[in-house]
């Protein structure tokens, strides 16, 4: 009896452990597929069978760089054999080329058996173009028009901008940034998705670490400045995040940094230096407090605001050193009242900084009225966004952030144009007004 008892007990123990594994293996996946149809849709498909009716199916998608995943419940008819799919409509839920991630399915049948498929990688590609690529550990650069010299020129400028930005601000690029250069306007707008205005020349999406820019092969110098400007925004917005919003710093500083790193050595474009000089001469400079939030909607004042932002950033670096600029950025990341941060790092508040700067550039000091202290309120996100653009109207409305106005066609003579990102709602209207004027002269900028 003992001779049979031990094998029998062993058989029961084996069955107890083997049964759950067999139960989970009852559901069998017969097809599991991802199809990239950019710029219209991403398609996730699955087919499976089970002895019991499959009654629940869920898809989970995790995009690289995002902290949370998304769960979708596709429609299907419960049965012992199922075949269903989930369509990610890019026109409604935009993602740019270069986005990657993982997806997996969870299935359950009426007998209680469950199956989670292994995680599979996916990547969104714009396969309409034959892309060339240059890359290092911080930057992946894609282009398809203009030849090797064109692509290398933009890539080298981007690498240079990253190096200068890291050295001056202490902000490091830990995750590779992708830049996609479209050499044709129709291709560019096809990739942008719905809502972009016809003056748009570039868009950055910090949440993905991706930049799209329309640079014609004949506009290399404009492309260099636009690439550096976009990179500055995306790096600052990715790395300097405060508790009061996506980024909690004065807008004159946010935009001033982006304009400052457009060129090396740092030089202010004539589009902004002219209004700045005229304002100094006529004592009509905008106060720094007035441009700590949204920039003015008036085109001339908006250009002046960008010029002032560049000039103040330049002054801080020259007077206090790049190390103090780095300390300011870290302090803004921690959050707090702007005046407290300036006092902490520079020993002056906003008004004190302004008058030191005014003296440095030869402007008259500004009389400062007594201020009532108020608690800081959350700042708006100054980063780029994929929110739909709002058509211009006589009454200013909110528009999408971060659309870079593009230059006029190279075949037309023109004055220098701004290489800027309209990160504030007001400046978007200034850009629209500016390019509306260009229309009247029959040359139109990229947007």
C-alpha cells in the first residue's frame, strides 16, 4: 500500500500545480498585428479562440516617455472564435511620426480563463518619404530633401545648440530628441494633422521629445535658427518642470532663451533688434512684469517683447554668469514667486533686475510703484501644444501654442522675419497679423 501511496500523492500534487497553467493556456491567439497607416490611423488587430466563449477583450497601449498607459475596449461579438481590432484615429488623437511604444491584449472567456499577450513594440512612421538619418545619443535627425550637405548642416547646428545650452544652463539631454525635417509644404501639413494654420513652419511636442519643421532646401540658414529655437524650447520644457504648471518661469525668459540660442555667437535678429532700439530711444520699453505672462497681441509690441527677452537673458549671462542662469532655472523648477526666486539667486526682484538691465543697455530707469504682494498662481503651459488652432477674428481668441512662423518664399525679396515659436496666445495673433501683411505684398510665409 505504501508503494502506491507515494506515487498517487505525487500525481495529485502535480495535477494541482499543472491545472492553473493549463487553464491559462486554453485561450489561443491566432493573430496579433499592428499596422501603421500614418497620418490617418494606427490599427491594432487580434484573433483568438477558446473552448469557452471569449467574452472580454481589452487593449493596452503604452507610449514611450509617457507615465501612464491607455486602455481600450474594442467592439466584438463574444464567441469561441473572435477577430477584432482597435483603430487609433490620428486625425482625432494626433501623434507625430517617431512615436514608439508597446501594446498588449487581455482576453477572458466565460470559463474564467484569462490570457495576457506578450508586450509588442510599435513605432509610428511617415512611410510616404524615404528618410535619411544622422544621430548621436542625444539627437536623431531625419530629412529627405536637400542632399547630404543640407542635412549635415542642420544636424551640426542642432548638436552645437544642445552643447551650448547644456553648458550655459546646466540642463542635460538624457533622452534622445527626434527632429523631422520636411522639405515640402504639402508633405509637412500632411504630417501635422488637423488644425494647423497655413503660416505654420514648425511644431514641437515636448511630451514626445519630437520636433517637426518645414525647411525648404534653399532655406538652410532659416532652418538652422528654427531648429535651434525649437530645440531650446523642447529641452527646457522637458527638463525644467515646476509644480505650478508644465513650466513655471516668466515668458520673457522662456522666449528669451529660445531666441538667444538661435545663433552662435548669440545675435538678435533684425526683426527684434529694430523694435528694441526704437523703444530704448523713445523710452517705450515694456516692463518685464507685463511680459511675464502672455506676450502682447499687437505685432510691434510682440516683436519688442521677444527682443527684450533676448536682451535680458543676455544681460543675466554677461553680468552674473551662466552659472547663475543655471541656478535660476533650477529654482524655477522648484517653483515659487518669481520675485522670491530672483532675490534668492540674483539679490534683486523683477523690478530691480529690470532697472539694472535698463542701465546696461542705456535706457532710462523705470519708476516702480509700490506693489501689493499676492500669492503666485499657476502659470499657463508655455510649451508647444497640439490643441487645434483657432482662426483669427476681430476679437483675440486662444490659439495653439508653439507654431513657428516660416519665412517667405526664397524667390521673393523680403526683410528678415522672426524665427520664433508663438508660445503665448497673444503672439500667435501677432504672427497671424504679420503674415497677413505679407499676403498683401504677395509673398506668404510658411507657418
